[in-house]
C-alpha cells in the first residue's frame, strides 16, 4: 500500500508541473482517461499491472505459506519431541497458534481487498481530491507546491492505513493474547505506542519523501535512480538509528548490572490479588542499603504499582510504593528477602481514611493484623544478575561479538512473551533480554538463547536482510 504512494504522488507532481488540469494517475483507476492520449497510453496502461504483479506475488506466496502452516497445526508432533512437551502445554500451544493463524488468514485478504478497492475504484484519486480540498481550506487562494501536495497525500494515505490496521492490532492484543494470558499492555500503552509510531514515521519519512518527490519533479529520466538511492540511504540510516534512539522510545533499556535481583512469582488474576506484584523484577537500589526497586514502565500511568520497593519496615520486609510512606502491598517474615522461595502475604489497604478495615470481608483469623490476607500468598526467587552478565560477556568474547552492551528491556510492559535479540553495529551493538525471561529460564538457558541470537549476527542475517530490502526497493 505505502510503497505505491510515493510513485503516485510523484506522478501527480509531474502532472501538475506539466500543467495538466487533472491528476489522473494510472494507479487511481483512470486507465480510460489515459488511453485517450495515444502518446501516453502505452506506459500509463502498463504501469499499474507491473505494480500489481510486484504487490501480488509476495502477498500470494506469504498467504500460501501461512495457510500451509495453519493446516499443520493440528498434526501431532514428532515422536522424538513428545517427551519434551506435556499434553496440556502442547494443546495450549496449538490453540494459541490456531487463534493467531485465523486472525492472520482473515487479515491478509482484507488488507489486499482495501488496496485493490482503492486502486481500481478510484480511491487514490478521491483521496487526491480530499487533499486538494484540505489545502484550499487551510490556505485559501494559494497553490501548494507539488512536493507539498505529494507529502500531504502520502501522510493522508498513511493515516488511512493506520486507521485500518488499528482494529486488527487491538483485536490481537486485547482479545487473542488476553484470552491466552499473554497480554500485559494497557489501553494507554497501546494507544501511546501507535501515536509514537505515527510521529516517528512522519519525522523519518518527511526528508526522504521530499527528496524523492523533488527528483521526480526536477531530474527527469534518471529520477527513478536518484529516488532509489535516497530510499536505500533512508533504510540504512534507520537500521543504524534503531538501537541508538528508536528502540528506547518504545522499550525502557535497563543496563544489566552486578548484584542480586529479586523476581516475584506469577499472581493469578482470579484470586483478586494485585496484578502489579506479578513477576516484577526488583534491582538493587544504589540509593539505600538492603533495598531493591523496580525499573520497568509496566504500570507507569496506573494508580498503584508504578514503581515498587522492597525494604524493611521495622523488623519486617515489605513490598511498597517507592516512597518512605508508600502504600504497603505485601509482607515477608523471612530473615532475608533474597532467601530462595521467600513467601509474601498480601496486605489489604484501609478501606477509608480513618484506617479501619472492611470487616465484612476480613478473614476471622487475621485479628492480630486486620490488613493481612493469609489466603493470598506470593513467592519470590533470586537471580544473580552479576553472574549472568559475566557469562554473557564471556560468550560474546568467545564468539568475537565484541563491544556489546547488555540490557534488560521491559517487554513485560506489553506481553508475557519472552524474547531476546542482538541489534546494532560497531559501538552501538546491544544484547537485549526481555525482563520476563528471567523468571522463566535459568542462567544456562538464557546464555544458550543469547548464543542463538549472536549467531544471527555472526551469519550476517542483518546484512542479508538489508540487501533484500534494498533489492526490493529497486523495482518499487
């Protein structure tokens, strides 16, 4: 969809420059009008079909591969792997893969139908008319330059695409992933991510598209070559900027420091216990001794749990809001909170300003401490972050992946899926581990995962992807 828009806008700019009273573009379904002009009929008539092939062939291949994957979901796993997965886990995996596959198989034809309707029913030309009306309303009596006209058109097209894609993304996040317990994204986080993406896209595309439209309007027959070079330079620049300034916009990069970290266990939502205590990672706090604090943005705009602290309150270890007088959510009677399998009991906050508890729901055996809920407990484990960091750096040195920094990223802000990746070039190289991987895997398993990710770099997969993108840019 978006790959066609620069060509369409460039064509409009050329038509405007040549004094054409209309901007009848071959991509807008105006073939009959173009055919009336014999001198332009041949190239104009061929262009949409060439572009249609470029768009349809990869889409068809991708759809067929997705369909084949979907039909294999119900097949039994090989006998050699049956001892690895228990029946319950295997069935849950099948159900989740099937749910995602159904959404993907429904989305692809819908996206293609929207494109073809825009293409052959004159949707691109109608959008051009709306852009011209908007320009006339914004600056009455003034004519916008072809480049300005093209930019407004492209950003209008992207806004329409954003509106089409948002319902699919929302359904996948808040219906499919929520059903299987993977979603941790709030509506606020979901909305902010989309808004950030829009502004980021505008900031990156504005200079690139301006140059492309300028070349199509001023250079002549070699405009396609200059446009291709500009697009290629843009792709390379973005790949270089992703680890430096783009990724931190969406994910908080937490340096993996030395010391012991505390990881709380999973909290069952059905129990009504605070979700903001579930699988949180507490890092050693440099501000105080014997104190640990969360650094993720998982509940950044929530009323509770934005930043939590483990510290001592009198003779008891507590989990509280990160303030000396912050609300206490859980208590632990263990000698040290770093004790393996330390058990925490939840605390019910006072129900009114006077501090009186709600006696209608208070268990009978909590008279000694009316705010303790002994039926709801939470366990915590520890991770030696310093030892993990040492082993990861040793692995990187062994594989000659030198100069990389190691970060935990707060993937738990959006999903309970765990992941890891290596990104960047030269001094900007980063080894990134999702924070929700720490409760799931032990130290050796995490090192193994990162060995796989470093392998992508050693086999030049990123460079190969870049070359593929540049080759794909050439016919576009």
